[in-house]
C-alpha cells in the first residue's frame, strides 16, 4: 500500500548511507568501534553511567529482568496497555505478569493506585512503560518501589529523549530499556539499548548479553585475550556494527526530530479543536514527552472500524495502541489473565486510534488528515 500519509517513516538521508558504507569498508561487522561509539554517545545523551547496545528492545527487557534476578514464582507489575513484549519478557524468566490499569482516559500511563493495590509478597519488580513517549509518574512509582523493596525497570521504547526535570526517561529507575525498531523515534531496523547507573547490574548485563562469556571476539582479535570462561547462562543479544552506525546518526537527529513531532502534535491539537466525536489524551500533561505517538479516543458512538477504513481509503495510515495484553488468547490461556478487570485499559483498547506522526511529515499533511477526519466523523456515527 502506498500511503499518502504514513503512520511512521524513516528519517534517513546521505548521512546514514555514508556511515553504513564506512562499516562495509572497515570490514568489522559486530560489537566493534561503532557499537562502542553509540554506547558512549547514548550514555552522554542520557547522563547514565552504563549503556549496552543490544539486538532489540525485547532483548533489553529480558536482560533487565535476568539482571534483576527475577525468576519463577515472582510477580512483576506491568500495564496491560503496552506492546506485548513488555510482558512476554516477564514470562521468559518464568515470572508472572500482573496487569495494571491506566490512570485515566487523559493519562494512559499505569495507575499508581492500582499498582499499590496489587503488590503482594511475591511482587519483585515494576515494569513501567512510558506510553507514547509520555513519562509515567516516576516520583510516585519510585516511592512505592522503595517502600516495598521492588526493582523499577523502565520500558522506555517510546520515550527516547523524554525528560522529567533533569532526568531522562530510562535513566530514572534501576534499569532502562530502549527499542530502535524501524518505527521508533530512533530507528536502526532492529536494535535497542539497556542502561543503568548501578555497577553490579551493569556487570551482569555485560555478561548476559554475550553468552555469559568473560571476553569478546574483538578482545581476542586485538590480542587482549586468548580464551574465556562462561560464568552465566547468557544469550546472543549483541548489536551489529551496521545497526550501531545507523544509531549514531539517528541519535544526532533525535532532539530536532522530537521537536518536530511536538510541533506536528500542536498542529493536530489546534486544528482538531472543533469536531466533537473524540478526545485527545495527554493534553496539558505536566511531564515531558518524546512525542512518539499521537493517540485519539473516539467517542462510544463512533464506529472505529469504519473510521479507520475511511481513512485508509484516503491513503491515511492509522493503528491501534494497544489491544490490551491481558485479552490475548495466549495470556487468557496460560496466564489466567482473562479474569483481570482493567476497565479503562479495555475502554482504550476498544476506542483508541493512532494518527500518523513522524518528523518527515509537513504541516499540510497534518491539516489534510484533520480535514478528512472532519468529513468522515459524521458518516461513521452509530
Ligand atoms: C512499549 C514497547 N516495549 C517493547 C518493545 C519491543 O522492542 P523491539 O521491537 O525492539 O524488540 C516495543 C517495540 O515495538 C514497544 O513499543
């Protein structure tokens, strides 16, 4: 499908082409100088002590749970309104995801009241997701975690560059996880980053990322090491040099592309003032955002399927963030999640639509989408 206005797009140009060519010329394809540089630049950007480039955001989440020593019988609190990877990673380590509702229809992040209610003797960690790039209430989450001695893992896949006072998303909890999947604010195709300020966690992550081995191929290539021991059951979650090279250029563009996203959202909000038929979450939100998504919530009497179909006919791509995780067949069958009652999450799961947002869009594109929405809305009321 050739979209007139795509949901997301790659912000690539000659700089990405040049640096990828450099990797090919340099003839070293994994965990080399590009990975080192990306990790260093990311650490400076986020103001965190340790950064590890990994093969995906999901790998980062898995490593975060392993490094935090989460295991069978443990419970991890996680919002159901997220991408399924947030809770799949909890199941990878044998623990049980306990799903949280969202705060309200204007704040789609996890509810701290629900969080406090669901802590048991088995709870070991909170997986915080910064929905759409909007920071969750980390002050309150950290207080609760401290009181109950819980690890805080931030799934900051949407939130690269979001800030709370001087702290950046992903650098506020014990461990932060990022995704560089193709549709993210920083895209390398596949890829991610795991970050922490704690030396002990960092040491574990370093080992787990590469099979638990005590030395790397590059160390041996450069003559720093001849052999290695294996001290943990680790994985191959390493990042390639090509992905890291793309990441280096993407990180340079991040601040300006997040600013562009913010401007585009402002255009949407101003132009969509008039038509009734939906609400816009996170308006006047007190914390900062990386503006990853632009979600709207259709009113109950608007037929979402027809609405999305009409926009598709106009070659405007939309999506849903998210079908709630606890309603998926696998989760109902294996996690017993069908009994969870998460009324606000389920409401959003039924009525949310995500509109196009990426830094290559122009003001005219947004105005075109708004115009079509105004035309379509009266025709899709039930
Ligand atoms: C909230 C969230 N968490 C985790 C992930 C997983 O990241 P990846 O696709 O890089 O494995 C994603 C990516 O889509 C995501 O949106």
